[in-house]
C-alpha cells in the first residue's frame, strides 16, 4: 500500500469506496482509511487546499506549493463522496475545492482550466494558451460526480452546477469533427487527438444530460465520441486495445504537451472509456 503523501497516491480509494458502499466488499478498506486519514491530517496551504505534490517526498522538495487540476479527481471527489456519509467537514472541504481551483486556474477568454497554480509565485503554469485536455476532463467529471452526490437544494449545488455547465459549454467549442479533442484543447491540430480526455469529457456530457444539466445535443455528441474511440481500437492479442492515450503529463510549456508520447491501454484512458460506455449502455446508436 505504501505511504499516502501526495495526490497521485489517492485515486484507488475511489474504487475502494464504491466496493464498500455499493457491494459491501471491504478488500480496499485499509487503503480507503489511509487516504481519508491523509485528507483529514494533511496541512492546508494558504489557498485552503492541499499541495498536489504533498510534503516529505522528493517531488515536493523540487516543486513545493502548487495545486494541479488533477487533484479534483485524485482526492477532492473522494472527500465529497466519503464525507457526505461519514464526515461533514471533509465533504465541505472537498466541495470548496472546485471554486478555489476555478478562481485561480480558469481562463477568462476560453473558459478552460490551466494545469497548475504556483502558490509562491501566484501564477498559472503554463502561463499562456496551453490547456491540457485530460486535466479539463477530470475537472468536468469531478464536478458532475460531486453534483450527483448532492441534493439539488444543497447550498453549493447551484454554483457547482453553473461551473459545470460553463466548462462543458466551453469545451464544446473545441470539439473536432472526428469527435475527439486535441490534447492541447484550444488549438485543434497543434498536437494530437487524445482519447482519454475525449472519453472523460464525453462521459461528463452524457451524465450531465441525464441529470438535467445539459441539453440533449451533448448526449448525442457523447455517443458520437464513443463511436469514434471504438472505431480506432485495434485488435491485438488477447483482444482489442484503446489507442492514442497520452502518458503521464506534468505541467509544461505548450510544446511539452505535444511531446508527451501516446500509448495504448493506459488505465486513465481505459477507465474513462468504461465510464462512458456504462453511461451510454442503454442508448440507441446509429
């Protein structure tokens, strides 16, 4: 299990929570408890959030004091889902995060989210028009999952719903005719079409429509994106592979995102595709 001391060590607890709450299985309970303990005890930074790279590890030594959009999926969603049942203060901490992140990372012109914020330097990184697709997909999915955990009369439902609708609509502007988005969202054709972020956005669109947050065209476009991803899958032993998934991506300059290599069957892509497929399982395709 290892020590939980930064954001990327937290996501497995999301699966453990589903296993426990929906299926009564406790195989992941020890990991879930350790991640929750980390979220409760980890020092808050001056923004009211957690440093993405944590404390007491090599990464935090070289890049201290930063928040990354990844964190909304890595731990903030868990704080809400777990906290709504077990810990009100943890739920509130999680619900506060999207607006903290939006206040600092959302670009006024495109409506998209920058990848990271450097606390000490009080600036985004990257500085300019290099908005990472998978990160924006994680923001969108985190928002729709948080909203699905709230009653519509919850005091934070409306602000989070508005944030979700605004980002969903902004992303529509950059969707390509293929049904994909570019890994550098606001510059279609600059880098490459990327499947994990495409699946994340399409899943959030489809679920957002089912929750009554988005009009029907978004679900139709989500179906088209699913068909586009499936059409590019390749038959390789022992079955089919999901293609064109960007590997691990750190905050970078514009060209840095373009240079991140693509691979197949990476978990962040396959997981997003499974979510999208399950959400659209009862839809009719043409």
